[in-house]
C-alpha cells in the first residue's frame, strides 16, 4: 500500500496548504511520527521535570492559582501522565516485544481481533481520539499471542497521531512481526478536535482501513466486515 508524502513547498506551505489548513483539516505529512534526531537525549525523569516546569507556566498564564491544594500537584501529574501513559508510545523502549510461535493448530483462515479500545491524541490540537481498532491476519506459518495484537495497537496509539498514520503504522508493524502481507486493519474513531471545537460535530465518526495480501479483495473485505459487525 503506497503512502504519499506531501513535500515541503516552503516553510509555511505544503502543496499550497498553509500550516493552519493542515492542522484544521487534519492532514498528515509522513508515515513516520515526526521526531527530532535528539528526541531521547533526555531521560524520562528529566523530561518529566522539564514538563512540570512548562505546565506550571501554562497554568499560571491561564490565571489558575497553583497554591490551591487541588492544583499545586497538577503540573507534576500532567508531566508524569504525558511520559508514562498517553505519550509512552513515542519511546521505542516501550515497543511490545513480540515472540512468534509455530502454527501447530494448522489454522489457516483469518484471525480477527475486534473492538480493541484505544485512546490517542490528535497531533494538531492535542485533544483525544477515542476509538476501536479491528485487526486481522492470516498465518504464514507463525502466530503471535492475542494480547500482542492489542499491545501493538496501544503502542502506536499512545503518541500524537493522525488516524490515517495510526492505521498504516499498526498494519506495517503487523506485517513485519508476522512475516506476512496478509493483514487488515480497520479503525473507527471519534475525534474531540471535531466534536469539542471547530465544527463541533458530536455525531460523526471517522473510519480508516488497510487491506493487503489476501485481504485486498472484495470477497475477503466483505467476509472480514461480516465478522466485525456480527
């Protein structure tokens, strides 16, 4: 599956889109999560200390009284949450360790893990994306534990994301670890950047799909969707 990258036209425009257009229309510019080369020069503890200082300033600018008992620990709590929880997928050390096992049951049909709940965050406004992922694969002779499918979804969800990229990253990881192209990923999610701000549409949802190998046929797509919907 080919993923197109929007080339930089200049510092403030990409293919005629302004930086604000990209953010408001939720476009993305690369398959890889944009990371600085020195992203991991600081330890997690150093990052938490720095983030706590920065969030103290943000809350102060907002006019909040950080001497109040309810707020005084908030910068530390946010910093810990960012590093250890909602953005833990940025750190490759947290990538799930996957072991392959021989397919001793000789199960040669599709395996579907559906309704994997995930929480991510929109990289354009840093507000939640809440959804479910459905993943499927056909064994090439090896299988992985079912929980690892969930962990792969969670790892890529726990970073600033765009849904299209999240879909592709999960699919490419599954193809790599399972050593097969016979992989499918479907994501159905609500974006709070759509429902709580901007257009403020609370009823719409976004669906993205990735079908490859044997799944990239009308018959298999229908079969997979029947499994998911029943």
